[in-house]
């Protein structure tokens, strides 16, 4: 290992990067776009409110009061539907996914139950819904819980089973704060993987690797300078993302030595994978496709964008063999939960993986024989 | 035991096989210190494979190759700092300037005090030092490649087809640089398929065809030993000339509607042909008689080799 050679290589690669304005723009802009896009989505999820259409066929004081109760629940933004229209047709025509219909005779039945204590007096609320909508089931579940609460209140008895929420965190975190570490992990992965595959394939195709093999630079010098280069880019990208996250979303994240350490392990792992891929990718044109085949499953199955608990059981098990999963978990352990022990365990998992693929990558990199 | 002062490169029975393909077939030659050695051959003859084995980039299948007195398969680390290489189809980093590129390669050789300005002057790139590589023309890129090959002040310089793909002006510019190297007394190993280049620059020439060396010597020796004839060229638009020459028992080696080329053994044959043409009432515009050049020798030799060699033996 020759530090002078490594630094010479690093200078050339950073200079090339600096002068390639398009690459530089996308390296910095891509993670910012992701943060802003997903951050905005998740910020609004923290204060989620569903749109609910209500058709009050009873048009009495009691039915109006019940609609107001739904509104005051805070989960729904109510749109009133004219009692004269056909609710089913309304769902079809207005592209809404649910209309709650309060039947005629609502107040009369309510009076019978409350005043006359007639337990046979009951009202059927109808949900007219579009089953193809993904959010309709959630809406109906919330409505059922509200109706159950009203029924329980009308019984006059205190509930037997109560529940209380206790977070394991010392303070309330927003989804964006879980999301930012995931994006940092994804960003370092894509930078390392794509840059290694793209640039090494191009340099090999152009014969630059062959020229370098006639100089004293060794394969190890070359690979270490690549790692250092990717690490610097990943750190720049991470700092940019954190600054945007703090400025736009006022995130509250804990930053310590684990952050650069996990970025370094992330870079090592995916530069290693990139080097192995480069061994098999002959043309620069197929390099991006090869890198995508690795990065896309990692992005969507390792819990970077959404919790793996939302995935089917077998995919959850699969997530545990993905290296990016341990980077995500490790970064969240250190930045969100401030749990050093968990971070240590995750760093060990990704560290072992990175070491193995990096060594395989060194052997896979063809340096002599014209590379 | 190698006498390094005499032979900087020694190749003995070198063979390189890629699966079933025999790229280099048991060749042997030596290169003396301070000479420009041209390795000539058509595309796919085995030139680049041979030079890359000597440069330590490839490993031979069999045979011995010694460079600067060292075995190329065992002493790569010792050899590399002492040689300079311009590989075939040389390329460099697109966004790096001429000066930065030279500084980069100089640092790879750990030569902090390399004479970058001297190299820039040598290859005549003084007004291009701040130009990025991607903006250079083909000729300028090759000149930069030659400067890079010299950045470590090497004892041997390998130039693999340094003028391929260049226009005639750019080619002549590169030749100027190579003549400068020759004047400096550098040992240069030049592979090319341009005979004119070898004739102009080389002290010694080896001609390789289908992985085998078919002739070796100085350009003058090769011409004298392999082309004992004169080349008569007649410029004419008279179609009768070709028939007249054939009827006189001379077979044209090249004929079209403008030129006819005939190999003749002696000057008397020239007079005989000219008199014959005059007697037949045919006319010509001009006449040129000269000794054959290396190109004609090469065509003659490789033509014979192609006819003699079995078709299964093919070089890269």
C-alpha cells in the first residue's frame, strides 16, 4: 500500500467529479429530492386526516349532531352529500371511495332507545364503498371504532378493558426521523455501487486500467483509493441531507461516531459488490442495469423507505439477509434510539459482510492481463 | 546469462495460447540497448500480445522473456518502474488537463521532481497544458500518451501502434516526437503496421505474421535480402500497355486504369519494356523506377507466409 499513489488517485477522481457538473449535481440533488419528497409525504402522515362523505337521510338535530361528532373526532374531514342523490352513483361519479349513509328514522330510533329504553330500537349505518381503494379499509376500521365508542357511551357503563400507550422512546419521534437514516443508507449504497460499476467498467473499456497496470499502482492501492473517494462523496451527500432535514423538517437526530462508521461500512460493502459485478459486466451500457438489479431490491426490501413489518412474512425473513437492512437498523439504533449495543450488533453484521465481499471484490478485480 | 548492456530485451521460444487460439507461436528475438526496434505485422498477427507479455501485462503460455535482465513473469515490481508504455488505443481521464495528467502519472511512479515542463516541450504540447484530455485531438492525445510513457525517465519505451487512426499530419507530428526519442538514445520497442513508420524510425525490424516471425534485420537488410528486383511504375491511360507488358513475359503486380506496376530483375528489363511499348504504338504519361520499400517486402513476405502456413494457426 502506497499512500502517495492512493492520494494521487484520489485527487484525480475528485477533480474529475468536481468538473463533471451533471454527475455532481445528481450526486447531491438526488438524496435531497428524496428527502424533500418522502419527508413531505411522511410529515403529512403524522397529521393524517381522511376525507369522508356523509349522506344524512334523516336530516334531524340528532343526525346532524352525530355527523359533528365524527368531525370532532379529528380523523375525518366531512363532506355532506345531498340526501336526494343516489349514494352508489355518487361514489362512482365523484371518484370518492366511501359514503356513510345515516338512514331515515335515525332520531326516532335514538329516542326510543334513550327515552323509552327500548333495546330493540337500532339503526343501521351503511358504508357504500369502492373496494379497489387502498385506504377504504382503514377508514371503515376507524369508523367502526368510533361507532363502538358511541355504543359503549350510550350503554351508561364504564368500559371494562382500557388501553394506555407507552412509547419505548423518551420522546415522541416523527416518521421523518426514522426515514432520514434509511435515506442516508440508500444514498451511500447507490453512490458506491453505481460509481464503482459505472466508472470501473468505463475505465476498463477505455483501456485506462490497462495503462495503469503498467505503472507501480497496485490493485489494492486502486481499490483503497476508490473506497476513500466513495466515502468522501457519501459523507458530502450525508451532510447535505442532514442540513436539508434540519432546515426543512427540523428533525431531531443524534449524531455521533456511529454515523461515519456505518457510512464507511456501507461504502465498503457496496464497493465490494460493485467490484464483483464489474468482473462480469463487459460493456458500460449494461453496467447501470447490473447495478439496478442489486440496488432496487435493497432499497425496497431492507426497510429503508417503509418498515419491513408491512411486508409479507417470507420477505421479512429475506430482509434479514440484505446488507442494507443492517445499515438501516444500525443507523436508526444510533441516530434515533441512541442504543449503542444495538448499533454494535448491526455494525458487526454489516462489517463481516463488507469484509467478505471486499476480499472477494479484490480477487474479482482483473488488473493484469489488460484488465 | 543476459548481457544487459547488449540486449535489453531477450525473447526465447515465446508462445501464447488463448484456448484453441495460438496467438504467438514460439518466437525468439532480441533488442539491443539504444535501438529503435519495430515489430511489424498486420492486424491480428500477435504484435500486441507479444508486447504486452514483455510489458508484464500478460503471462506467456511458454518460453522465456527477459527485460532489463529480469524475468518478466517474476520481477514485475522491479521492471515496471524502469519501463514506459503507450498501450494500443491509449486513453486517459477525460476531465483532467494535460499538466495534471502528467503530474498524476509522475506521482504514480513516485517521481516528485519529474521534468513535466521538459516532457511537455518534448511532445510539443506547450500551448495545451490547461486543456482537458477530452478536448484534445487524436494526435495530441497520442503525444500526451508518449509523454506519459516517458514520465519516469524509462530505460525502455514501448509504443504500441502510436499512430494508428491518426491523419497523415498528426502521424507526422508523432514521428517527430519519436525521432526526438531516437536522438536521445532511448531504447524504443515500436509495434506498427505502417511500413513507412518502421522504415523511417527503426534500426531493427521484425516482421510477424500469424504469430510467427518471418523476417528480421535492419530495414536495409530486409529490403536487400528479400526484394532483389526493381519496381517499374508506368502512368498511362492507354489500356494496351498492360497487354503489351504481359506479351513480353512480364506479369504486372498491380494494374488499374491509371497505373501499372511491374517487378523487373534489372535495368535492362526496363529498357526492354519501354521499347516494347513504343514498338506497339502505345503511350504512357510518366515512368518511375525505384528499389522496393519495406512495404513491398512486407507484402511479398506475408503473402508467401500466408500461402505456406496451415489455416488452423491463427494469431490474435
